[in-house]
């Protein structure tokens, strides 16, 4: 009898745990690495992750470890599920411990704040012996862990690799599409976080449903402008990793970015709020847009709000009084 393929998951947070559960449902053996010994103990002995994913039972088929080399040993694919701003540190720590030729599937959404590099560029720099892919799309960890119907996209420059990964990660309740537009999928997933902050701020400031719809729609225009300049395909941005993810994260308080934006719009204290990747992405996205001469007024307003350089009222006034233009411009 052939043993099921092994999927290694690097990251013991809510999303890493949910993807481990999903990979097991898809018929894979699963080994999960977490830095926190208490999380590993809870997964192995308590069969749960009360700190990050409370109320969800963990199948005994998932084995957790604090040993990165042990987690990756024999894996057919490695899901890297650490926050975007931690990716460089984790991959540097993993140097020499990852089996060569095994694909790395990047499951965070963001752009490195200091360098402005996409996550695949960081992975290719630090793990040159491993082909790189990305998993993105409209998905909440709790929905995936509970087995609720979810569709995502797996991207790699090698379309055949993306399709193979999608096949191995799909289950009756977790459907993976595939594409070779890695840039489009990465930028869609990263930039939508900034617009989720904007949508949340509109709701938090009680500016109305009409303003929220306008903010999301015009934000999507900015997203497409930037992605197109990087060579992404328009149809990718109209898919799960672009429009689909925008629809989910720009209208639900389950989204950390939307919830953070709501607090921003209400003027609430922001210290202690859960990590929102859009906070780190906003400033670097504005810098990238400026360097490329791309008009990005909503992203600029979000960055100014986060810096305290502008109030929500000033941001709205600035956006509403900009020179009029054709909608498709």
C-alpha cells in the first residue's frame, strides 16, 4: 500500500493550523512546525490550538514539532504559513534544513516592508534550490478548519507545478484552482489588505454603505493599476486572489485588516489589536506606486491615516475633491 504524500506546514498560527487540517482532509500525511513549544504540546496532546484556533479539534493524523528539520524531512511540499514580515527570518533559519527540489508554497499575503520585495522573491533568494508557489484567495482560517466550502488559487511560474500542488491540496470542501501568474496572485493578495483597512475605516467612521462600495471599487482600480505595471494579467485580478479576496476582506469583521480599519475609523486605540498585514504593506505599496508613477490616492490616504498625518475626515475630503476623471482612466 502506497503511503500518502507528506505535506509540511511551517507555522502554528490559525492559518497554518487550518491548512494542516485541510491538507489532512485532502489525503496527505501532515507534519506541522511551530516555534512555540506550548502550541506544539497543545496540538499533540490536547488535540487543539486554543491560543490561535479555539474550539477546533485537531485530528491525531497531524503531528506537530518544534524541530524545523524534522517537519520538512521527507515532505513532498512545504506550506510556509508565517506572517509576511517574518518570512525572511524563518527561511534564514530553515537554511540547510529544507530538502532540495521540494516546492515552497507561500501562504501569507504581503510585501516585505523594508525592501519592497514580493514574498516569492525573498524565497527565491534564500531557498534557491526550491521552486516557489503561492496559495491565496478568499479564505478565513475558521471556515477552512470547520470544513466550510472554500475556493483558493495556487500559483507558480511553472503552470504544471501549480496544477499538481492544487491537485494534492484540494478536498471536497477546499477547492484549489491553479495559474502560472505568480505575480498577479501575490500582488492581489498583498494589496487587498490595504483596501480592507480603507473599507474598515469608512465603516468605523459611519460614512455609509455607499461610501464603502465606492472605496472598495476604486481601490480595486488602484490594485489593477499596480499589478498591471508589474506584468500581472487582468484576468488574474478578476479572480479569487484579486476580486474574490477583496469581496471577503473588505466587508467582514472576521478580516483582521477590516477590523483594524474599523478601529482606525472610530478613533479607537490600536495597540494590542491582532496583526494586520495591511499596516506593514501600506507604506511600502505607496512607495512602490510613487516610484512607478502610478496614481494611488486611496493607498496614500490609508498610509497617511496610519502615520497620524491625516484624519479620516481629511482623507475623505481629499479623495472626494480630487480632479474629476473618466472612470476607466
